[in-house]
């Protein structure tokens, strides 16, 4: 039981790092550019890599939650 719990904790740490990296790689459209005269009223949908990264972050968040509940259940 101890080995499987350690393996789950290790997997949780890996998922944590991947979530942090995937969030930092995402770009924010707009930001402070709207304050200084940029066009903030145009809505742009995510395309290509940005869309894939967005869905990858969602999947990682769901895995994080499921793994956290599993670790609590086994504790």
C-alpha cells in the first residue's frame, strides 16, 4: 500500500508541474494593451496550439482533482 501511495503522490507532483507550465505558456489576449489604446472589443477564439494547450490544461486539472481525491481515499 505504501508503494502505491508514493507512486500516486509522485504522479500528482508531475501533474502539478505540467499544470504550472501549461498555464504559463498560455497567452492572454489584450492585457494592458487595452488601457493604452489597443483594441479590446474584438473577441478572438483560440486556434491551433492555443486551443490544444487550453484543453490540455483542463484535462490536467481534472486529473489533478481525481488523483487528489484518490490519495485522500487511500490515506
